[in-house]
C-alpha cells in the first residue's frame, strides 16, 4: 500500500477517543489492567481477562515482531500485506506492513509503528526495522 | 440433559443449481425447504420449528412469513458458514426439550450472481477494518504460521484439493469436475500467500435444507434412520491480543465436546465432512478434531489419505466446497447433507463408504485467522 490508498476514517467512541487523540501525536496506545497486570489491544474499559474496570492507558514502544502475514496479490488498491504484529508489551494486533518490499517479509522480523493519514485521526501501520 | 439419540435428520436437499440469476434468494430458500420436505415425506404444515442465518433475506421473521410457516420455536444464530451445523445442534436441543418436533433449517443465496452485503462489524471495526482482512488473506495468515511452526508444505495442502477433485468427478452437479494433481494446484496463480487459486473453494449460488425431527416421527417415515449423537460448539478470537495462536481453531473445543457426548473417538469415524473453504481449513480442523496430532496434518492428508476407497479417512465425497458447491460462501449445510447421504448409503457408488454407520460433520464460520465459530456434529445410522 502507498500514500495513494485512501484509508477509512476511524469513527471513534467515548471508550476509544483517547486512543485516536494520541495517534495524532504519533503515539500508539494500549490498555493495561492494574488488577491482573495484563495488557490488551484494541482498548476496552473493562479488562477482557479478569473483568476488572481498573484499566489504564499506556504508551506502547511501537516495536514488535511479525507473528504472521499474507500478501494479497491483487486488490482494487493494488497488492498489500496483512499480518499480525506482537508488540514488545505483549498484545498482538492486526495490521498491514507498509513502506517496504513486501516480497521480503518474514515471520519473526522486527517492525515498528508508522502512522498513515485519513480524513480524521491517523491509523497505525507497521514497517520493518532496517 | 444430552441430545444423544434425541434428534433424527429425516430430510435433506441440496439445490442442484450453482448459478441462479433467474431466481430470488427467498425463492431459493423456499425451493430447498420444499426439497427437504419431499425427501422426508412431510408437508409444510408439519413444521413447528425454523432455523436460518444471515443469508435469509430479512431474517427469521421475514423468512418464516415468506415461507408461510406457523412455528413455535426459532433460532437465527449466525456464525457464518458453520451456522447450519450450529442450527443442527440447537434443533436437536429443542427437540430433546420438546420445544418443537419437526424443525426446518434453510440456507440459500446468490454470491455468483451479485455481490454479498458486507459482514456486520463489532467494537473492533476502527482497529481492523482499514487493513483489508478478506477470507483469502486471513486463511493465508493461518497457513503461513502453520508452515512456519510445523514445516507444512504447499504440496501437502494441495493433496486436499486433489482428494476433493477425485470425488467431484462423480458428482454431476459439481462446479469443478476435473481431477487435478498436486502440480496443478501449485501451478495455479498465487492469490494470497501461501494460498494458490486451487487452494480456494468455489463461489456458487444455491443452497440446501434439512428436516430434523423426533425418533417417533422419523420411524414413521420411509428414509433410512440417521440421528445426532453428539454436538459441540465454540468461539475463538484474538482475545485482546493475548497469546495469539493461529495454528488452531475453535474445533479444539467443539470437537471433544461432541465426541464426549457421542461416546466415540475419531478412530471410530467412517466418513468425515470437513469444512473446506480453503485447503488449510481442512488441515487445521483434522488436527483440532484429533484425527492426527497438531502439526502432523500435512503428513496425514498427503498421498490420497482423504480419497474414498484409497485413504484411511474419506472426506467430502461430494467434492466439497473445494470442487462442488459452497453456496452463499457458507459450506456448513452441504457438509451435513453429504454426511447424511453417506449414512443412508445414498452417496455416489464410486465414493460410498462401505458400512458407513458413523460420520462427523464439522465446520468453522467467520474468519479463521480473526474471529470464528466452530460446530461439530456426530451422526449415526440406526
């Protein structure tokens, strides 16, 4: 995917507003539960593991590694690489790998977050670390 | 309470069409309902329970009204392609509980004729929709990880398509009737790595229906007796991103529940209908159901082991979704129908399993690499 691709604008809601406010600042936020200590993604108010409401925002390092990926060879906007990244902080998330040679992607490869513009808040994507 | 032996599949019907531009979706639902009633030897007025999923135009209220049903029990659970395997389990529960005595389950639609409506999204939408998850690439992601962890190969996956094609050659309604080789699969265009075009199922218009009933009613009818003896269902998703593992499906939970209720093991199964949206779907589910160990699916499916009369586990003897029919991009219904054909002895003679008295129909629905459901039904000839 390149800059010609038009990404959907995040709609946001009271539960996730903080996340989208922070992507404008170039920050990737996750939620951590102070009761059980687990981090999760995408952000919820109530911990999906222990169901405590003691969840707090935390800035992710934005660094992680590729858990898996698949290169879609044809689409209306050209080829793209979907995959999961496992963040250093623990949670895995669905994303696309951008600004790279998609043919060279490998499971286990180190990646970092980059943000792409939309008509609203920027969206997080990942790119291999050189 | 158990459903074991409480519900009988008395009527089955698979629409022969694979392309229906001249029919409406509601009409196809009515046609398959009519077909299943005729197969059972029952009338519409006998139906007192109805089950349908997201493919039914307007949902259960509109569909039941269109069909002119007067029912006292209904269920519109939608878990994608395995909805009908879930419905079969739920129909068995309802019959066991006395909530209905003759249940109709229908599936129909026309994805080949026109585009499908987008699947409804949940709280994850803002965090996932932009990344273009499609059926091809999320199953591709599962295959990629399976290859990475267990050394599964594209050649091994190809054997699943080869086996399906061997069966499809005998099905006059199959969309793809030509027998293919491992090389044919590997030489077909790459769609979403590592899945080739021939690793994917067909897209077909059509549908199917079932009539599920009590033992007493089933015994009053003329068809061979086929009953449910075990059912399990389960859901799996990324769960907040913790310990993501795309190498197994929710079948690891639905399968054991069904086998336990039935009181049988995978070794006892004579015929297996296994959801085959893609070759990797089959391989993962065979492992998850316990037909082989996790990671050994590649070895298990190779060299024709799934071909009826050749291998140890005959599967999808109608040609499955990979070659015959995947109506409305939902393969659960046809999985049940072919299992019932096998148990009745009504499969094509070239693929009929000898003394087939115990079968499994299993499927997943939704997106295997993201959020999905699984349902396992164990069926017995009485």
